[in-house]
């Protein structure tokens, strides 16, 4: 090292102060009021290049550190307000379409509300499932339609006007089995005086047990109500009843009036003092009172009760045709009074819904349009002498064949009754 020092030119030899600074282990450089210690460069013990200095001055100029300026915040963008263009006035066609949509929606809502309300008002008091020894299910659907002589809902004056009498309770006035299936619809009347076997039963109100007995069909209803009537029909026909619908005098009259009357044509003059019916030969629009008299009268019929069942079938099919028209069913304001009119005296089974009732009406309507048949159960003797009075005896062979055809949903080939 001494050789290297000796080789320096005297003129270039630094001052002692400069040498001390350049050979120090660290250099202290003031930076904004603080001192940073930086490691010395070069090999320890070996002189390094002198730090910069100004001749004649002892103060070393330290580098000045400029603080990094903080970035200025970006300006918040001004939200753009989009204004809708003014609506163009609707054309007449668009206004009509919009009005039609609103109207249809309102009608559907009203119709749906009326439908739900009517369905909740059904009197489902008949439990078909509790009947003992029921026949096995057949093909198609069997409805038992019962017209009762219940006076419930009729005032004393109404009873006098309708000539219904003052008898209390309920009795059957008409009974029909309506079968629907793949071979159309068959409406089969069961005369109320049919001589049948009534199965044994327990009367709930008295707790008394009755053994099986021979009696008229309407006696089953009088003794045990709808439950015993269904059991009696199932036992004597072998047909399983799927649904039950019963309507009384008051409901019948109200329904006919609600649809604006039913047009009927008769081929002769009919005057029945007991029912009050007075019709001349020709076509008439029957209101509720006249319609009730028409389906009840039998004294003026040559076939008695059998003739009355034919009138009942004819009228009910015409009533269904009127009540099930698209104009009535599609318009809730027209359908609501019709549906509501029969609810007061309408009794159905526990599985019956408003949809089933509509299917029943459609099937009855089909009979009128030719898609079905109307007939009585085949009869061998309309005036059978019995311990219960005159009764109707079925033709067992033909009746059994008819019941088998209905149970198997086969085409019916039994001749309908002659007018």
C-alpha cells in the first residue's frame, strides 16, 4: 500500500479531511433531517476512490432526495341521466288489443273465483266408500242421479204454488244411472217402484238392525238415505256407482229459472190436477214451476211411472243442453247464477268436484245430441202385485245383459222404450 501511496502525485493528493471521509467504514448522508447509514464500497483496508468534494471546502454536498408526489385522485365521473323518449300515442288497434287482453283476464279471474267458490260450497255428505260388499270397479264411469222430493228451501207459499204438499223429510222422485265410456253415454232410468232386494243395514239414528228384504226401490232411500239406496242399486245391478248427485225440488226449480227456462215439445194436451200441469200440444218454454210439474206428473201417462221416467230423461237432457252451452259456461256472470241456484239442495259424494259435475252435464248433453242412448231398465211386469202394493218387475234376463254391457263398457243393444 505504501508503494501505491508514494506513487500519487503531490498535486493530486487529497487533503486529510477528504481522505478520512473516503476511507470511513460508512458515510452519513443527511436526508430530510434524518441520517442514513450506507455501507462503504470497496475492499476493507484498501483505499477507494475519494468521494466528490469541492476544492478548498470541507463540506460534502449530499444528494437531495425529492419525495414522490402522491397521485391526485381521479375526478368522479358525472352520472349520465338518460331521459326516455316521449311515448308515442297508442294506435286504435293496439288500444283495442290491450282492452281485449284486460277484459279476458278479468273474465278468467272472475270465472276462476266463481269456480273455486262453488266447489267449496258443494254438500259432500255421501260417503260411497263405506258401503259394504261393493261390486268391483267396472270400465267407464257410473253416475247415480237422484231427484228427491225434499221441500227444504221452499216457503209455505212456494209449496202451495208448486203443489208439492207438506210432507217432511226426503224421498226419491226419480233415479237414473248415467254411464259414460268409450262407447258413448247411456242414461238408464230405474223406476222408483222397482221390486228389488234391499240389503240388511243398521239405521244410525235408532241403532236398529234390519235384515235383507223385498221392497220397492224408493223404500231404500226412505229407510236408509243415500247410503242404503246406493247399496241397493249396486247389489241388484252389479254396477259400481262412482259418483252420486241429488237435487231437491227447490234446487231444480231455481236451476231451470236460472237458465231462462227449458224448451219442451209434447205430442198431446196434458192437464194434471195433482201436479198443476196444463200444457197444450206443441212446444213450450217451461219455467221452474212448470218444469217441476212436468217431470212429476204420471197420472196422465199411459205407462204410469215408466212414462214419467221417459219425461224425466227427456227434460234433464234438454236442461243439460241449455246449461252446458259455451255461452253459459264461458261467461262467469251467466254461469254463476246457474251454479249457485242448485247448490242449496244439491248433495254429492265426497269425491265429487265441480269438474265432475261439468262432465256429468256434458254427458247428459251428449245424449240429446245423439251421442248416447236413453232407456229404462227392461221390465217384465209394470203392475206386479206385492205386499207393498203395485210394483214394477224387471225382466231379469234382459236386465242382467244390459248391466253386463254397461259394466264392461260395451255397446248397448237393448231396445229403448217406445214413446
